[in-house]
C-alpha cells in the first residue's frame, strides 16, 4: 500500500505541475 501511495503522490505532483486545475479535479 505504501508504494501505491508514493506512486499516486508522484503522479498527482506531475499533474499539478503541468495542470494547476488538477487541484479542483482531485477533490472530486
């Protein structure tokens, strides 16, 4: 489960860097 969290966090970080709008989509 830990590796999954790290992977998800990394993907979210990249998405946030390229698409700031991801912040709103993330809460959905």
